[in-house]
C-alpha cells in the first residue's frame, strides 16, 4: 500500500472542515435534549425518567477524551477524525432504529464516546498549523456554539414535521456523508511538522508548568461559570424580564439572542491574542466577568438583558484563550493529551453546576445569589491571569515551529 495514501498517515485538512466538525460535535450531543420527551412517550417513560438514560452519553463525552488523545498519538489525528464522523453517524442511526429503551441508551452512550474524539483531536489538528492560532481558534469556537444553538431549533423543526426517530436518523446520515467528504478533503502537506524528528524532539517552552497551572485554575473556574450561565439564564429571564414578556417563547428567544451575539466575542478575543499578551487579555476578561456577572444579579428587565449579554460575551471570550496559551507552551506531540485533560477538568466543573444550584435553591437561595456566587468564581480566573508568565515572543512555540 502506498504510505502517502494510507488513511493511517498523518494528514491535514482546511480549517473549515474542522470547524464544521466542531458544529456537528455539539449538535449531535444535544439532539437528545430536545427529542427526549417524544422518545420517552414512545418507550413509555416520562421526561424526568428518560433523561436518566442519556446520562452515560454525557459522562462518556468527557471521560473518553484522554483515550481519544492517546489513540490519536498512537495512530494519527486524521484517522481518529474519520472514526469520529462515521462513529457518531452510525451511533445516531442506531438510536433512530432502537426497538427498546436499553438499545436506545446504548446508542446514546456510543454517540457520547465518539463525540469525545473531537476536542482533544480536532483542536490539536487545528493548532498543528501554528499560524494565526488565536483567530482560528476563535472562529472554531463560534462554530461549536452555533451547534449548541442549532440543535434545539433543527431538532424542533424535524419533530414538528416528523418524529423523534428522524431527529437521529437524518443528522446521522449527514454525518456519514460529511465523513466521506472529510476523508476526501484530507491531504498530505509538504513538510508536515507532525512527521518530522525536529517536531518530535521539540521541548516544552520555558515556564510551561506555571502556564499549565494557570490553565488548570482558569479551566475549573470557567467550566463552572460557563455551565451555570448557559443553564440558568433561560430560567432567570423567565422570572426577571416580567416587564418585557412573561412568554416562555419570548424569554427563550431573548436567551438565544444573548448566546448567539456573545459567541462572536471569541473571534475578537482570538484575533487580539495574535497581537497582544494573553496574560493582559485574560486579566481584562476576568475583571469583565466579575463586574457584569455580579451586575446581572442586581438588575431586571432590559438592564438585566444587556448586563447578561456583556457577561456572556466575556464568558465566551475566555473560551479560546486557554487553547492559545497551551499552543505557545506545549509542543505539538503533547497537545492532544493535555487538551484531553483540560477538557475533562472543564466538563467536571460544568457537571457540578446542577447539583450545586439545586442544593442552593432547595435551601432558600435565589438565582440572583447564584449569579453572585459565579462572580466570586471569576476571581479565580483573575488569579490565574496573575499566575500566567509573561512570555517573550522568542519563547513562543507557535512561532518557533512555524
């Protein structure tokens, strides 16, 4: 077999393909969130009962990231990305064909396992080019957020004209077709760094342990804030925008507008990190989160809407920074593993949101006080920014490997 044409040979692909894959990753994981009620009726379960059967998929979404990173290092990132597309596609089709609840739960778990491949492998594949990483990571983040926003809209549309099986079947078929397109688009790049001895021997940048400690602290704090903001805002709007509307549809739409507009802050922040110090930008973002998240706890109606919009812009804006910092301190050969660890930390912090918020509200705390708690967590992001080293240009790995 010609090694240049082997699917196991490290290859590259244009950013747009990796970005669309990010969109699909979040979209496929959230089909069940919208289709659960109809699927539950078919299998004879209430909504509260059936969502338990999707829990393993969300757990595996984070838990299998380190394994995906390990396999990508042993085989190749491009091959794992092919497995990713076909895996989530076939798993989604199996979910659509489920005849009983246990097969359905198994299919949802498989979706989570294959979806876990994207973040440690796809992002590492994107960063490997080491060119304008800030802007490119920012754009990639927006695609992921659009997948979050599109999932309930498209799934709802399919439910209106079809049923829950079509909600899994049609996207599953699309993922397989897109996987073929992705496979066709893969190509060997001349002088590809991933295959060179120079790249394999490349050391970590100076002060890398301090930088990773900063990333770890900000990842845990940001994971909780991100999870809480995306979960609480829709309900918070229902109770605190009474002068604007009491309609669940309108307040839900306003929450969607906040997420959609705020997500573009990732492009702005990503582009800024290509020109300015990530330490300075992280300091500004942490202060912005403290001020606007706390302000969201004391305002109502339109004032609350705009405070929430600014708060989410600063929350979304932080998303690309840690990946950019990582690309400047960690050599390409180690990025997938560290990205997977970072992702597990982020997911673990985000997963703690529901039990913590539930416990607080059961003990008499209001949503406003939860927002105040989130502004306190943002202080740890400020500390992470202060911990981050001042890296001179000559020490940046994303320049020295270009």
